[in-house]
C-alpha cells in the first residue's frame, strides 16, 4: 500500500489529519507493511500456526515480525481464512450472498412458473380453438340437413309410427268434415225408409 492511500484511509476512518506520532496512524502504517508470497523465503520458512511450507496454491503472509531464536513469522492463507471465519469477519458478506442466492432462486422459480403458465395458456387456447371449430362444424352440418328436409318431411325417423297415426287421423277428419253433395242429401230419407221397412 502507498502512504497516500493510507493517509486517505486514515482521514476517512478517523475524520482528522494524522500526525507523525499518532498511534492510530502508526498502527495503520504497520498494518500496510506485509508481503504476500507463494512460499516462505526466510527462516524458518513455514507457517507459524500450522507449520506448513507447501507450495500447493496457498499464499504465505510476511507481516514484518521477526522473533529472536525463531526467525520471521509467516501465516499461511488457509490459517488466515480459518481465523477470519471464526472471528466473523465474513458474516456481512455471507449474509449478502445468502440474500442474493435466495433472490436468484426466487427469480428462477418465477421464470419456471411463467414458462409453465405460458405453455398451459397456449395449450388451453388450442383446446378452445378445437372445441369451437368442432361446435361450428356440427352446427353447420345440422343446418344443411334441416334445409334439405324442408318441403319433404319434417318429422324425425323415430317418429314414423306417430306420423302414420297423424296422417290417418287427418284423412278421417277430412272425410268427416267433407261437405256432402246434393245427391247424397237426397238419399238419406230413402235409407231411413229402408231401415223402417226392415223393422
């Protein structure tokens, strides 16, 4: 880190200008003096916490502390991460991540519901189209048969018996109400006389 960035960070954090002997400023200066290495380069050349010196992708931090009869104190990245997790340094970030994941899952669920609703709506619309097309065709066919039967016979095939009875009753009624001719009216007395003579 540069001193200028530390200066700006100090002003932003404490709201005042640092002095040469300001303990808070000196602390921030010491915090900025560290090195990040792929492997320890000074004795004892291992992590002071776990004792690892492997070059397996982890980083090693040299924060400028040298202990007599020991050497440079290194901390590996795995130990540093474990310490930070146990201290709760990532709780705010973890909360944000959990909220973001929950929101992403909600959006995915809504998208899937939207796709299902769209498919169901399209399928339902197609079923409506088929239904009304069939209904229209049935109405058209029934209209044609009715128009073809006009002037011939308006009765249904199942009503043939009742139709025959109606026709016979109509003929009987016509015969009963048919006006008699003058010759017929003249023959009535002779018929009566014949009946009297038989008695």
